[in-house]
C-alpha cells in the first residue's frame, strides 16, 4: 500500500478561509471607530486643561481677597469707604467697608463697639470674560463718640439697671 503522502492542494474555499486577513471594509470601520474615540478623548483633555486653568485663577483670586481682607483695620483704616488697587498677574482688588447700624439694639446706651461689614473682591479677565471673586466678613471697631455720651463712651444721663435675681 504505498500511498504517496504528498500534500494535496486544498480546495480553494478552505484555503482562503484559513489564511484570510481583514477585509478593506473591516479596516475602514476600525479606523472610523479609532478616529471618533480619539476625537472624544481630545475634547475631554482639552476641557480638563481649561478647567484647571480657571480653577488656578480662582485660587489666586481667593488668596488676593483673603490678603485684602487682612489689610482692613491694619494698613487700611477701619472706617466706612471704598478702596481699590492693582495686584500682580493682571488682577485688581476692591475693598468696601460699610458701617452697620446697631443703635436700635442699644436704645438706652451707645453700642460698645462699631460693627463694619468688610467685603473684598478680586477682579480679572480671562478669555474675554470679566470674572470676580468676593469674600465678606464682619469686623468690630471702637465705639463711636456720640453727642449724648460722656467720657469713655458712657451715657451722660444715668441708666436704669434691672436688679439681679436672687439665687
């Protein structure tokens, strides 16, 4: 039985199936999916970079506003008024000090202190838009001298005091 073991040629269909690569259509679909994915990723990274830049600007503005608030009562007198200036990096600042009227809380005497609302605002421009960041606080100043007050801020007329409760 001496059969010849030479390789017999496979039918054309079976040969094609075993050695087949990607068709042109499959390659084009894969490139289209890759292009769409890369486009979306580039948009995500671009938005992340711009958000990081904006958040850095807000952090610098917060530092400037905090420093400006710290100046109220120290380098800037604690009296009603508006103050402004320029800071490095193209930012400007404004400080508004407003006295708060509390006389109705002390009908028989002068208030022991003068409260002020202090608002610090940092301004800057970014990509053609004006941005701002504000901080506000309450500061207490010395009592104001009124016409009806005697020395040391005490009323010139005697006050009626309520007696202490017995224990």
